[in-house]
C-alpha cells in the first residue's frame, strides 16, 4: 500500500512539472549557474549604492560597456530601447543597467546624460574604485582592456559584448549575445515576466 501511495505521489509530481513548461528562450539559458555573479554593489549617477535587491520584482538586464564606445555599446542600448518599445506596458517591469568599464572617463555626470538618452528608465552604474571594477568584472566574467589610441591620452576599451539577465526574483537566467535584434530580446524578456 505504501508503495502505491509513493508511486501515485511521484506521478502527480511529474504531471505538475509537465504543466510548467520550460521557457522558450532565444538566448543562452544559464539558469542555476553558479559560475557568474549573483549580486553587485555599484554607484548610480546620484551617488546611491545600488545592489540587485533594489530592482526586486523587475527583470534586470545588465550590460558592461563605456560611453565613448563607437559601436557595440550604442548598438546594444538602441536594441534594448527598441525591445522596450515592442514590450509596451510590460517594459515598466524591466530595468536596464549600463555598467561602465571606463570609470576614469565615465563620471556620474556623463552616465546621467548618456544612458537615459536611450530610454529614461535606463540607469548607468559605476564602481567606487578600481578594486570595485575588478571585483564586478571578475564576478560576471567580463573581459575588459584599455587599448592605447593614436595620440597620447586617447584610448578605447575592449570589452565583453553580451548582457546578463536576472528574473524578477533576482535569479540569474540568461546571457544575451550581442546583436540579437529587438524582437529576440523582447521575446526573452516577456518569457521571464510570465
């Protein structure tokens, strides 16, 4: 009799699991990965320290870049803005975070102007110091390197071009590859809001 009860409970659990379909993501599902950062402590343009818990209840898209980036960064932010437009009112449940890998030039004032120019809801963040940058890029496995320019004092920054996405409960769920297109982004963000 106990075997039969256990068997029926197991069948019920399997049936319930089947009722919760796995999200149909277009990007890389990293749900449950312990290899990437779980949180961060960065400063917003108003000087407030921000952590992941500040955005609880929202899908959080985290992109690392710099404001003088000639291609990848403005393209990514434009695609995110277009994805938000495609999402309609659901976009209010998404927080895009732009984390600078060039805090030397990306001051709070510059981040406050540059990032919201793409969408007023987007937020620029910076580390408090070099140790903070080293820590957050290590935690999220972000590559960055200063590349000297042609004239003294000029430089660019090589950096990882993908983004990370946390679900509304603060769990790391997706790695978004660069240049996926706004439709693909909007689809995956909507999946996380279900």
